[in-house]
């Protein structure tokens, strides 16, 4: 009598990559819904186009690389990359902008490096950064957030803009994000007090972005509670960004925006909970995660404050991605029965 | 529940697993009839194989020595009952490779006759030199019965510079399904405590801690009662939290003492000796009753077994016979394992005999891992689960890339193969297999290096010897030559000179005689 053979352990837990990714997608829902409330059709077209292109490119690449298509499409990693790009790119982005962004994210940053699990750089951020440096105008023009945007811009108008680039009657509706406004106006030697007085700033001053950030925060906290992600990266990133912002704000509050402005502005919360936490390209040791994420927070502030771009999560993430092998090497935890290591 | 005020330490990582222990603890343990044929492997311990002393066709008594240890790192092997030896040949054994190994095949005569095969008994062992008792433990074939099967006599040999402060008896039994130590503690607590006292006489520790996971309240109560009955204040039962793998020797040592066994070292380096509770009982039987290690408690369980239970089984009993006496198998009997679902090994053959390492015979229909392994996404769940604080995701990477030097610097050798990382892996990667592979490669590399060094040393010695011989020969030759030279140069001249002189003298003599004759005339 010959028995079945398998080496131990034969007991396995219930965790699984696609379940994990699905939970991240669920956590994205509140913030995405808020974006849809403020930007209407513009966010829906972004979302549908991004996911469509991502799945298309993923399937083509899997086919070309002779990998099984179904299990890898069903792992939701391409959907997650697409979703992150869809909410990071300006609403009503033209179809070709999204297509090229997904090309960079899925084909270049992910599959040319070996596919899921092998990419040293965060695919969504590679796509975003490549578009930002190539098409800075298209990538920085956000429409003015308006409550129930569907009432202001109809589907036909949105499709015309997205597919044919026809943007009649749009000037009134396009504006700068708060981060952009602060950057531009500080450049014009205005004080922050004057800038704040001129527009929608602050959580209750009509700043849609602060509310959206809070929605990302809520989704992120849910993920920590469900143990989808660990607390290390979001906490260290927000502490890094908030910490350095506090220092400069205390030095000169007229020239440097408050930590709260930084934490609730731009992609801070999205970056902290959804982008920097991409496990493949992040540091993997407990101490390394803290250093990696604090570095992202620091670079985000530096680029936002003194760099050429209003927001900086993408560049900060890519910079720290490069440091990950080094960080991982020097932050090995102390192993049972051994002496203390470098930083572990 | 026993309340202890003892401070416990929290080991990192670990898992809460489905225990599945209740199914096999519903009835008391029992013994089963002897099988028609016992297959006794010579190598049931970690160490060197003993030398067979029995002959095919010979009649042996129960407890008679079949094979004798040839080194310190070995133990004797005994006949588990009386009968006739029908063969000494390779048979299937419990080994992951599925390869056969040398076994003594015994046909029992059913008398279970000890004859004169008992070892000397030491009921008053406290008056006996520990060295003699250690020898007895070795002769009785006692090995660690928690699964590592390391010869107990070696562990009991305390070096004077490394005294043992704490003796730990491991009754944690953290792996799912397995309940043999639980039942042993419930039913044989007095013998375990007596075994602990024998060990304490040998290694002279200050205290003895019996660590038991707190999911075994009956075992804890039984051990407590036995200690009270023995009136030994040095011994204490400590309930430890139920977290897999707190029954690992290193993990339990840390939980109970807060001390870590140094990497690459032994627990004696920190004054700790850790033994399984079943080992304590075996030592008691060996020393006090002169009985070799012939049987053990085995949990027979899984949904492939009709009546899961604990049985005391003589070594050499085929697992098919064991299953038959546990109510038989069910249609779910697809996979047979020695040990639990986390660290056990798959058995390849129904004729595989029960051995000293077999704490559990697990028979079930757990599905083969049908989910294909996905790429590692470095999520770090394995790091959180690792009880040794390793970085399993990095070790996996290094093993896969065959970067064994990096695997070494990331402490691969400290991996205890508990399987926690693989259990939590969302990508279903067979991580432990990768570590086994890397460890084996590193071991092979090291052995090859040792061999190469030895070969080089031998070669160099050989070369040197040849050269020396050559040199000596040359020296000898030179000496001879020199002597010959001396002969040629001086000897010949001297000889010629002597001959010339002799001739001259003769001539002179002749001349002189002529002259004198002339004169006389």
C-alpha cells in the first residue's frame, strides 16, 4: 500500500493573495465614493478606463510571458494598481493619458521586472511619475470639486472631454488643488494667511481634499484593524511628514503650512495607507518599515516645500523604493539565541 | 487550573491553531495485542547506527540487546518481545525519503518472556554514581521521545564547567492532534515525577519545571498531585499559554526561564536541560526497573481512524496493525503521517514500524495543496509568525536564488522548521521545503569542504613523504658516493703506494742479500 506524500506542514491557514488584495480594494471604497461625489463622471471614467487598460495589459503580458492568465488576473493586483492610479490622476483625464500611465505601471514597472512580487518599484507610482514628468499640464489640472458633480457636468460632456479632448465651457470649472494653490501663491510672495483667506481651505472651510483624505484614513484604519496591513508604514510616514512639517511651521507659520494641512492635503493619506504599504516594493522588516516610511514622509515634505511639484508622494515612494534592499539588510531583527544586530 | 506566580516570558510569533485534540482523549489509553511480526529498525535515534549482535534464526528474550552502540552518540537496540529473529534486512522505515533501512525482523512467540535479559535494577539509585546510571540509560536505549530522539545519556552528561541549574520537563505538546504526552501525564504522572527525580540525581539541578500548555488542565492537575505525593519541593508544574510552537525545546526554555539557547550552542550553555515527559518515564523504567525502552504512548488519530485514541505500542509494530486496533480505518484514510500536521513526516508504507520518535500516527484526507504557489509579495506575515524572529521571506528568496552565504548571514541555521511561516503564507509557498533544501545544500557544501580539506592534507602529507624519501635517498647516495670517492682517491693511492713500497722493499731486500752474499764470499 503506497500513501500520498507531502512534506510538512500540511496544515495551511486561510490567508490568500487575492483575498488580501480584495480587502485593500474594499478599503478604497469610501474615499473613491467621495471622489465620485466631488468629481462625478470624471472619476468614473478614470476608474473604468484604468481598470480596463490594466487588465488588458496584464492579460497581454501574461500571455507573452507564457504565464497562466486566470490565477494572476484573479489576484486583483492589477486592479489595485489601476484603482490607485485612477484616484491619483486628475478627474476627467483623457483616455490616452490613462492608457500610457497603465502601460508604464503594468508593462514596464511590473512585468518587465518579472511580474507580481518581483518589481522593485511601486508600479502605480512609476506610472504616475512617468506621466507627471511627461505631461505636467494634464497631470496637474484638477477640476474644481463640487458637491454632486453629476448635476454640473453630464455624461456626454465628460465623454467628449475624455475621448475627444473637447472641453467647451470647462474653464470655470477647473482650478488648482490646495497644495498647488499654496505652492503657486507662496512663489508670488504671499503669506499663508492671505492664501487661506482667498479660497477653500481647511476641513470646514470647504476643502474637499481634507474630507477625501479623511476617507482614505478611515479605510486605512479598517485595514489595520483587519490586519490587512501593519501599522508600521502608515504611522511612520505620517509621523515623518507631520514631524518635519511641525518643525518648520513652528519656525515660521507664515511661510510653512501647518502639519495638519500637509497630513490632510494631496495624497498624504492615500500614500500612507495604500501606496507606501505596497508590500512588494516596501521594506519588509519591522524596523525597516519604520525607516522606509519615515523617509517617504520626509521626502514628501521636502519636495512639496522646495521641489518643483506640488505633491510628492510618488517621487518620495520611488526614492525610498531604491533604498529598500539596503534598509532590509541592516534592519534584520535579532534572531533567537543571537546577539543584537545592526538596527533590528 | 493551577495558579502559579511564576513569571513567564512571551516568545515572539507563534500561532493559534485548531487543536483537534479532544477526539483522541475521550477514552483511557490501552495496550494492543502483539503484531504477528515486529520490524525493529536499528536507527531509531539521532546518531550513529549500533552494531547488530543478534543472528537470524536465534531466539531472543524480551529486552535482549539486538544491537550494541559503537560510539557515545548511539544507543543499544532491544527486542521488544520474546521470539525468533526471522531476518535482518532493509525494510521501510519512518523517514521522509521513503528509503528502506536495516531492521531486525522478529516473530513473537507470544510469551513476552523477559528471561534473563533485564538490566541491573537500581531502586536505591541515589546511592549510585551518576556515571553508572548514565551508562544504564544508554544501555537501555533511552532517547528523547519528544521527536528529536537524541540519546539521553549524552544530554545527561553534565560538564563540570557548565552546571545545570534548571531541569525542564517538556509536556507542552503544542502541535494539533497530538495527545500522547497529555494522556501520559494524566495516567503515569507518578512515574514521570520519579523519572524527573532520577534525572535530578544525575545532573544535580536546583529546580525542575514541568511546562504544560494550559489546554491540558487534567494533565496539570495529575502532575501537581504526583508532585505533592512525592513531597519534592524542587519540582513545579508551570502552565504555559497555548501558542504553537511553545513546545519547541528552545521556545519552552525561553518561556520558562527568559534565557535563550545560544545560536549553534546547547541548552546546557545556559544551565538548562530540557527533556520530554515521556523520556523522564523511560529513564525511570530503565534505572529503577532495569527495563530498556521498548514501547511508548502513541496518539492514533485523524478522520481516517475509526476510533481515535492513545495506545501504548511496542516498537516495531507495523502502523497497519496499529490502525486496525484503533477501530480500523475509514474511507478518509488517504494520508498517513508520523507526528502532527505542522512538523510530522509523511509515511510511505503501511508496513512502516512504530519507532521511538512516533508520538502520533495521523491518518486523514487533508487535501493535497491544490492552490498553486503564487509569487512572494513580501507581505511579512511570515516574519510576524516566526517564533525565532527570522525573515522567512528573505530566506526564501536566498534559498531560491541559491545565495547560501546570504541565507547563512540571515541565520537560516536557527530555523526550527515549525512551519508557522508556511501556514500563514498567502501565496501558499512551500517555504519550509526551500529551507530544508538550502540547509541540505549548505551541509553538503560544508561536508565537501571538510572532505576536500582532508584530501588536501593527505595529499600534502603524501607529497612531503615522497619528497622526504627522495631527499633521504639522495642523502644516502651522496654518502655512499663520498665513501666511494674516498676509496678511489686515497685508498687506491694508498694501495698503490703500499704496493710500490712493498716492491721497493723486496727489491732492497734482494739487493741487500746479494751484497751480503758477496761480502761473505
